[in-house]
C-alpha cells in the first residue's frame, strides 16, 4: 500500500511540473511580438489561445478613414456621453507606417488592415514588388462565407479596392472596376458608376455587363437598394463620390450597413463585412471641423446599429480602426456639457500617429495593446479559428 502511494506521489510530481509548464507556454492571448514575427517571417502562428475559447463566426471590420484618437474623442464629446465608441470592452492602438513611408496613404493603410501585409504608398492589394495578395474578404469568400463591403466613397476608392483589387497605383480605376466585377463578393455598396460606363473607359469594356452576367442586382439609389431582393447586390449611388452628410446626403452608411447585414447574415456559414466611413478623412483634409463632426455622427449611427446586431447575435467579432490619422487634429478645448470641441488642424495631409483599435465580440481581447496594423488580420483569423493564407507563398491571390 505504502509502495503504491509512493509511486502515485512520484507520478504526480512528474506530471505537475509538465502541466504547469505547458500552461505557462500557452498563454491565453498570443503576444503581439509573436504575431508580428509570424506575420513578417512567413511562419503562420498556431492558434495559441485556449481551445475552449469561443470562436467568432462572423467578422465586421470597420474603418474610419483618417480617424485618429482626437477624432474619436471629438465624437465622444459631441455625443455627450452616449457615444457608441464607449461600448467597446477592448481597445488598443495600431502603428500605421507603410513599407516605404513613415506616413501611410489609404492604399497601403487599407491593404495592411484587410490583407495583413505592409506595402508601398499608393499600392492596392499588392506587395511592394507587385505580387498580388488576398484580403480577408477573398480568403473568407473561398471558405464559404458571405462577403461584402459598404463605403461612403466610391467603390473604387483605395480602401474598398484593397479588399478585391491588385494594382500598383490606386487611381487605375478602369482596372480596379474590372477586378471588382470579377471578385464575387455578395454585396458591394458605395458611389462611383463613372468608370463602369464603357464611354468613360480607355478599354471600352463594360464591367456592368460582367456583374449582370454574374447574377447581381444593380441599383443606383438608396430607395432601390433598400428594396432590392437579390442575394447578390451592387449599389452605385452616384457618378463618382457622394457629397458630405451635412447638406443632406442620404443615410447610405447606416442603410448600407443594414442592407448588407440583412443579406449576408442569411448565410449559415457566416459572413465577413468591411464598412468604411470614408469622408472623415476628406473633412480633415479640408480642415473642416463641422464637416468632420457630421461624418463622425454618421459613423456613430452606423456603429450603434452594428454593435446592437453583434450584441444580439453573440457570434460576431467587430473590429473598428483607422488606416491613418488625417489633419493632425488637436482638441484645444470645448464644452463637455454642450458637446462642442475647439478643433485645430496642423496639416491638410495625413499624420503618422498611432490610431485606435476597438474590438467587440468573441476574440475581442486580442486587440488590446499596441499592435502593428498588419497584426490585426492574423488576430481576426485566429479569433475565427479559420485558415489564413497570409504567409503561404503557394496561395493564389484571387
Ligand atoms: Zn486621406
């Protein structure tokens, strides 16, 4: 009996350190360094967090173009304590430099977020050497999820284009629109019909025909978008860019997000959606504080709807960030009671400061701390427990 007890005790002593060691080696949250190293060396990070952690079925990445911490705080103040940014349980920062510049443009910034790789300014969905790279939407499309995007700029603008196009220069709109017509996402909503018309193109091609042949319902107004019945929808609101929200732009961001979620959430396999509040950037380029505040208020409304959805659904990860800050905005004072800010801009271009990252839903804890913008995507895929061909050289960029 004594011998058995001693044997058991010895066995416990052997097992215990091994068990402790294993747990010490498998932290619940993979460190930023480990993810960054994996992202830059081509070695894919194993799914480190606990196997029991709930996986996100759906992902919504929301980009506030040009939305730095000062822009977010200006919105928090303006909402007088009712800001939707206050609903996120986890937040962090993102370092936005591109592969060739301290200060990124929206091409390299968007590509870093949605494709998880650094590239040179003005590049879209390609590495600095021109190699095409897939975005989270194309990767998850290939894994059977419903996919889409909604923007308040043109569908051909740098940020949305990063999700489906592969060009070395962001203004190659003819090529970008061809790539869009072939990308196969289920929902694409924004402005920019101009380059889809054969008479406005250098090649005389008709990407609208391609979209129709691929079974899309194409609408050109808010009302028609809201009434659309198809599971595959393209909405091109205007010739190029929609105007600012303040003089009475239709609520395209809110209604677009609503329509996109309505269609995409019907897929039993889950969905991936990118939403961009594009004109926060334009307002800050213009150093126009009222324009910026109106775009932020519009963004807040969309955010409230998305968070309500995610809260109710329980399986949706929502990540909100910016590609870069615009305007070098400084808040010099204001009135908390009245929700006003005294805004000063120090540039009409972008700045290189870190931008905020907010996360809500399964896996949201991964996004706290200071991260590189290319670390956001691997974290998203790990939170979903899904395959990412981020660093697979064999992977075709479709
Ligand atoms: Zn900009």
